[in-house]
């Protein structure tokens, strides 16, 4: 059984047909999904779905794109909301210098507040990084010295050097449908050597549908295609990779139950 470790079930493109999306995921062997929040106004809806569906879990966080709209967001707010029994992670958070939709200093400040919340709650942090490897690595390294925390680099698109830094810090790495793209040779190379016990798979639905679904709205059912592709890269049976990544999910997101 596969696990989609990162999706946005409340986003446009999925929310309009949520029941059908969930049914297709289950039919395709997806046993659990982590529904990610990116804005404070989404928190109640994301948690609400997790309350209704036993195979859906929730996160609370602010995407770096939204940092300027959440100036007052601090560790205390995140910690308070994360107390809900269906919330198993903090994030997504991090740095995005590709679009620069929020001030970079504000992105960094928000990232650090999420890390503090991760430490206080013991919940893993879900990290988004795009065109910001050096600053992401610096913040993670500095903050880890202040006190350890767990987490995952979601939708990995960074360099092999960054992957090694993340792994050295004890973090996990999650592969999305991007790994299946023809121009993703560098990511595929990293996917081949990632430690078995630090690997996750995801869809980031409704984005980044993998081959053979390119051009369609992504959905959790497609995580099976990504997992099978990664299994081929690593020369292991798909069933083995499914078991490994599922075990890793529950090892990282300890508040989630099978």
C-alpha cells in the first residue's frame, strides 16, 4: 500500500470532487494521505477533512509564498493548532526565491517560527525550498544547533549536495512526480542512492502529475505511479518500495496511526 505524504485535498481542482478523488486513491492502493495547509484560513478545513476521513491526516503551516500575509504568525499559534489529534506535522514552510512572492527576510523569520513549533510539539516540519538551497541549509543547520527537530524536504528538486546536508541533519527526502519527468535526470540520480530509511513519495496534488498523467490535475492516486518509477530506478519491486516508504512515513509522522 502506498502513502501520499504531501497533497492539497482542499485546493481547487480536488476539493470540487473530493469524494471521488479519495475513492480513486483507495482503489489504487493508497492507504493514507497527508493533507497539507499553506495558509491560516485553510487550517480548519484541512483538519475537518482529517476528522471525517480516517486515512487522511493534517498539517498546520504557512507556505513561504504567504509569509507577507501572516506577519503575526508565530510559534505559539502553530503549537496551539497542532494540538489537534489529527494534526501530525508543522508546515509546509521554508524559502522560495524562485517566485519571491514574499519578502525573503519574512520568509526566513516564518521558517524559524515553524522550526520552533516543531521542537515544542515534537512534530516533524515539512520544508519547501526552491532556488534557496544555501539559505535553507544555513537556517536548518543553525536551528539544529539550537535544538534538534525532525522533518522532510518535500518535493525534492535540489542538488545532490543539498540532499546530503539534509540527510546529515537527520531529515527525510520526499520525491514527487517531478522525478518521472524526462528532464529530471539529476533528481533521478539522487533518487537512486537516497538511504532506504529516509525516503518518502508524494504527489503535491493538484500539482505535478507524474508520467503517464502529465498535463492532468494531480491527485493522490498517482503516487502509485511515482513510487513504481522510483522502484525501477532503485531496482527493487514496487511492493518493496511501497512498504519501505510507508514504514518511513509512520517512523517520521509518529502521531499518525496505521
